C-alpha cells in the first residue's frame, strides 16, 4: 500500500505543486504575522519624518555631526526610494557648506557628513563633491604622534577616538573612501584606530561599550554599570556601515563581525517590554523609559544584521518589529520624532517634545533597512 501512495506522489506533479504552494503560502503568512509590518507603512513613516526634518532644519550648521547623522540616514532612504527630492536636499546641503568639513581635521565628529558625500559622489561622479573631504581625510594619516585614547583629563581628547560615539562618525567615511577611491591606507588607519578604541572602551564581559573612561567605575544608584544607550547605538551604526564596505576577504572582517553579533545579542536581551531601550542600558527595572535615538540605531542594527545573514531572522525579527512600532508611536502627526535624548555624553532624562537631527537620521537608517528586510 505504501508503494502505491509513493508511486502516486511521484507521478502526480499537480498535487506536489499544490502541496508546496500551500506550505510556501503558510510560511509567508507566518512571517507577515510575526512582523505585522508592511513596506508601504515603513517607507511612509520614514518619508514623513524626513520631510519634517528638512522643513525644520534648526540653527546648527549642516556639516555638524548631528546633521551628518541625518544625511547619512537620508542617503539611505534615497537608495531605497529613489525620490529625487532627497538627493536634491543632500546636494543643496553640500552647496551650502561649500563641500567642506568643519575645520577640525583630527576630530572624528567632522567626518560624519562624509557618509553622505561619498555616496553622493558615487551617484553623480562629481569629484568636486569630495575633493575637500579627501584632503581633510589625509591629514590624520600624516601625524607622527601615537594615538592616546584616554579621555578623562586629556587636553586633546578630541584629536583621537577617545569616546565610543566616534566609531560612528569617522570609520564609515574612511571605509567608504578606501573602497571608492582605492585607498587601502584609509582602511588600515580605520582598523588601527577602531581596535585601539575597542581595546580601551569595550567591556567583553558586558558586550557593550563604555562611553569613555570616566564611566569605568561610575555606577547607577541601583549599583549597575552605566552603558549609554545612544553611545552604544552609535557603535552599532558604525559597525553596520563599516561592514558594508569592508572587503569580504579582509583579515579583520571576522573581528568586526564578531563584535557586531556579540553586541546585538546583548542588546536584544536588554530590550524592554515597550519595544525600546532605556537611556542607561542596564536600567531594565524601569520599563516606562522611552528614548528613540538609541532605539532607532538598535532597530537599524538588527534589521541590517538579518539582511546580511549575521543575525537569525527568527530570533531578531520580533525585536525589530517591536522596536519599530515603538518608534512609530513616538512620531507626531506632522512627522516630528519625539523622545530623542538631547545632545550629551551620558544617560539623561527625555520627554516627548525632545527631538534632534541625529534621532531622525537613525530612524531613517532603520526604516530603510527594514524596508529591504520586508521586501
């Protein structure tokens, strides 16, 4: 009898096709139910937030690190939507700043704007867009002094990557420039500086970065260590963008991939029931805390990790979905993103009225990567 059924199964092609179609359909609906997110809704929210930020630029210069983060997210959004208004906005920004970085070539913060400028150059092929950027990037490579990553008490702390935020600002620009311009020395410099900072500020036992060395011994009133949410978000964002450009056969790629997976696994475990993360990551005792800049970076990192097969979709997609829904709830009707902790260097209070361009930029990165994942 079993042979007869087997013979029937092998011969009946229509039945097999129907069977596999049903299975595929079931898996598709299961995935949709698990994420309950849709591409149109994700891009719609990201576009609304981007449009609000463009219409409300604030008083800060467009080549500050705050706006460097925003334009990094905006170019990501353009890459998935191909909406010309976003590309035009980045070109307009470049013209306003005369394609110049701020005059502090040893400060990692000034290179945040380089993310968008290099992408713009690849799209347009216009060398004048990166000529001054390239010249500024060359200057740190010509220094004789050895880097000093001590932050506390260091008169020249901003000349080296002494704070974890720096790992988002400068490394992606150097990694992108190395690939785009065939300048391996940029990559050598980036790897050397990243590992110096990592060796000093990364806590292997916690799988998180201290913001800087002032926090090695500081503790919350509950006794837990202080790991700043957005500070670690900056690092996650930096890892994603560096790995985007780092050659697959680069000898240091396993180092970056390992740190990314290790951090993302730890961050996932610290996610609150609300879908977000507290400003101080180990303060999981307070589930009411909402902060969107760190949350957006973590959402971006998890979506990026799934898309690049470094993180399990089954394990991380629910966290991505939960984080995005929290971000969605923090966007006003006009597109303003709230609950963004203000400029600072450690965990602080935050309210719904608080917003900043870097929070918007992080949300745009998250939305762009989530769109790719859902699509």
